[in-house]
C-alpha cells in the first residue's frame, strides 16, 4: 500500500468516526431520557408486580409532551424484562391490572457551581413524577406516587450537538451564563447611558 493510499484510508476512517460521533451525540439526549424512564418504570413495576396475579392488563397513556411515545416504549421494555405477562384489558377472566400515569415529565438543562465570571457545570435533568396503581376488577385497591429526578453532567461544548428538535422531551433552553445574565445587561445599559449622555451633552 502506497503512502497516498494509506493517507486516503486514514482520512476515510476519520470521516467515519466524525460522522459516528456526531450521530451518537445527536442521540444522547434521547438515550438519556430513555434510560431514565426505564429506571423509573422498573421501580414502579417493582412496587406492584409481586402483589398481582398474572396475566395483567396495563393502563397507560403517554403525556402530551411525549409525542413520540418514548415513555410507552420504555414501559413495554421494562414489563418484558420484569417478566410481567401483559394482556388486553378486554380479555375475559383477567381481573388484575396495573395503572400508570405520569403527571410530570420534564427535560431541562441546569447550571451549577457557577460564579460571576464562570458558567460552572452544566447538567441535563429529567424530572419524572406519577402514580402507580394496582387494579382489581376495574377498581383501584392500592396506589402510590413516585417522584424521581435523573441527571447527568455534560460538557458545555457538546450542547449544540446534543440538541434534538424532534420532541420537547429531548430539547430545552440552555440557561444563560454570566455573560448573558450579568455582564450583557451591564454593557448594554452602559452603551445606552453613554449615548443618551452624549446626545444631551451636545445640545
């Protein structure tokens, strides 16, 4: 293999790596949300699975923010991993069910440990809250409310590549750093004040 052909091969490999890294980064918010929801549903199912005779029906409706039904997919996966035999609510002879309803499902970025001149650390956060019910013959015989918070530190430089506009569940506004929050208003106010002063001073 000649030097030029080796160089071309290296360039192709590097390009493939860059593309792969870009795809991975673009999927990272979604993967974080999926992992968090899987943990949440695993814990929720664990609260009722030992107290219900199988098979069971499952009542769940994704919240409006989850337009892609990511939470429904996470729930189905955890039901399967937990060994829960799931059937239709209308199947004859099935008395027991599990009811799940999310009252809060919110993705956001947060700044921490920042100062007057430093943004500090950036975290992505998913807040999840909802009820889990044990149903028998259509009636609730047990209910609990589960609130959980999942978070992960990320590099500020990655945020643009992490953005995913396909759903509000993966996308959020980046909180302002000290430049936008403190110094930018000071600079703008100083410039405006200076212009006003010059205007009246010249009259």
